[in-house]
């Protein structure tokens, strides 16, 4: 058992409301303002704050996910709205779990989402000297002591929600003894788990987090920022509020699970006599159905090979959603629609998909791709043509050239020998319009030895290029690609990773994985699409939204990921 485990295994207990004023401020709000923006508005109006300073403080121990996106949008968003500042700070207090890779990844994610932080990125580790000095001050004030109990003993003596904790036998040691023991901890003379520094508060507190929480533990680990300088590291709950105080944070915004930590947050800031006094405000975390955000479970998906890495387009990580083709604008709009509240709930994933489609509607150029090709020979096309057509019907994105040749491909689903009722596409002796081109008629169906349709022979109506002559009406319009000038492409059809709205249903979340969450097809695309750059997004007409893969796509070997199909099940409320 590591010393960290002593405090990391605590369940969330309901805490008596010791800060009614904050909570009431969180509840009373004006129309159109969520409670955070209401608090900020009031603080600026009364002069409690001259300038708003917020922070986004991730621990660099993994990749950011959809839940973090909401925190980013909230912290950076309110800073922008109120002409304030937002710091990016890495709360890097646990060297065993943190890596530079995650630091770099988080910074990239924040930039990609469209936000800029105040000055240089900050690190809790940059404040280790000050945090250590404050620890000495706490010992000298009689507010902290070194505990030599084992982690197991500390955990046992902490009590439960119905029983108070027991005082450590080391609780009343003299200041001199504690300073000497703390020095030994710092010098690396004690092994991991042999000693911790604890706050001296109240072992009988109904709030378990106030029962002499641990401030420092011994860790003989190298740190990605400070190297081997330290043999002791501060706990998150100690470093976090004091880092806020050092940076002059005015509004420390976090999620509801930290509500029980707020009394300690206020206690520690007060005890070190910080000039700046930040206040913590909690709001609900973002939970989306069909989605898992537990780092442990996401790691299990990656390490078990159920997905292809952290940036797999099915993952709810920012890098995964980016590779899927989700847009920063769509994600920001989603977080805005979700809003800020004091109660946890689950958001319909259809709302997220709606926001992404909305952001793509007028930003994604159009193109044609046939995902399941069926050959069509145009028997009376006099010569190959280069048709010119707009890249977008409503937005000026320039034009593209679409070659029309004697041999084309249409999608297999657009032809039925025995059509179901209401089928408006191609049938034997039936007519259909080729998108942006002629009306064609199916004259002959060619099959192989197994009776499979392998080719259609069709004739064009020469008077219908891009127009309908008077009295000539054709119901169906289908997409197509030249068979001789079209470009082969790999297209990855992504779907939801889980079949259950609550992936935790049952004994094992892995049992709810969607076996059809990825299908790879060999498609044919119009030539203009092959010139796409990685991360360029398109609407493949009648098929959905697609993005040129961030890493695998090249003009020589195009690879596209499906962002979403075109169907929308979410209906936004009309304002």
C-alpha cells in the first residue's frame, strides 16, 4: 500500500454545509446566467474581485476527455467573457503517474479547442519551495505534525462515517520533534510509507476529509520537472488550493465531487495566511450516455487492444474526437448547450452529435464517394466530360472538376432488381438522375455465374445535363464516381463504441462493446477528394460527414474516417 492510498480510497460522504453563504450564492441566479456567472457578476459589482482570474488545472497523468472539455470551456470561457485571465496549470504532484507526453498533449488539446492561457504554462511543481516553506510554518504554528504510523494504521484510525477517527499517537509531539522528523523525510532518510506530514484539524469531524488529512508523503521518485531534487511530494489537496492562492485565482471552479474538500481548501488557505484568498465553486461534471470517462477503464480499452490507442476515433479523448473529425466549434457549442448546474445528470449523446453536424453543415465541402461500388456502363455517352460544380451549395468554397466517363460506379444500395415499396432509385427499365449530371435509364442487368449483379448497362438522356426539360420529372437522385478516373480510398466507418446507453450495465463494461463500432471499406472517391489535406472535412453526398485521417491519409493513398452520418435524432428546443 502506498501512502497515497490512505486518502485516495475515501468514499464521498455528505458534508454538513459549513459555507452556506457560498452555496446560497450558487443557487440564486438571474435569468440567463448560470450560478458561476452570477457569482462572478456579483463579485465584480461589489468589488470583491477587481479582475477575474481562473485556471484549468489538470494532473498530467493521462489524456484529456470530453469531461475535461467542459472544464476548459467553463474556465477559459468565463475569463474571456469577463475580460479576465485563465491560467493553464499542471497539478503535477505525483511523479509516479505523470509524464511529459501528457503535459505536451494537454497543452495541444487546449490550443486546438481554441483557447489561449495567460502567460506561460504553470506547474504546481514550480511552487514546491513555497509549499515546503508553508509546511514548515504549519508545523511551527502547531497546525501540522509528522505521523509515523503505517498507511494501514492511518487508514484504520481514520474511522468511518458513523465512527469518529482516533488521534495518532504522534499527534502531540513537540514542534522541535516534528521539524526534525520532517527534515528526515525531506532528506530521504525515511522509506516510502514510513512517515507522512498531516494537518492537525479534528479526527472527530463528520467530514472525513477534515480528519487530519495528509499534506506530504515520502516518494523516492524522479519528477518530470524537478528531477531528483525532492524526496517528499505534496498531496493534491494541499498543493491545489495553495497553488490557487499563489496565482491569485479568484474563482476556483471544479466539479461536485470536490464539495467535501472545500472546508479543507478554505482551512489551508487561511492557516498559511495567504494574502490572496481564492474561493472554490463546484458544478456538475459532464456525463454523456454511451460514453466512459474513467481513466482506468479507458486505459483498459487501450492496453487490452479493444481500440487502437488513445487517439482511436471511437475514444472520448480530445485526441480521439479530433481524429474522428469532431470540430472545436461543435464541442464548444455542446458545452454551452449543456450549461452549468449544481446537479449531476446524463446528457444525450445525440445532442453532441447534433452540435458537431451543425458545425460541419457550412464548413465541410461536398464531394462524392461510392462506398460499395457497382459498375455502370453509359452506352451512349458520346465522350468523356469534365463537369464543373461548386464545392458547397451555400458557401463560396470555389469549384471542383468532376470527370464523367463511359464507365462509372454507383452504390449497390442504389439499385434493386425487385424494389421494395417506395424505392426511388434505380430499377430495371427505370430512370434516375446522376447527381450534377444526366438522367439515366437502366436498359440491361448483367449477372455473374452465381446470379450476382455485376454491371448495369444504362443510357443517358442527352437533354438532361444539369436540367429537367419541361414535363420531364425524375424522382430519384443518386451519387456516382468515374470508374476510370475515380481514386481508390480506404474509408473507416465509425459508430458508437458501446451498445448500451449506460456502458456500466452488467458485470463488465467490456461486454457492452459494440462489435460493429468500426467497419473498413474500400471505396472509390472523386479525384478532387484525393487532394484533401489531413484533417480536411467533407460531406460525402448522401453518405455523411468524413475527415481525411490526421496520420494515415495521403493523396496517393487516401484514408477517410466517418465523423457522423447525416441523420439527426436530436431536436433542439426552440427559443
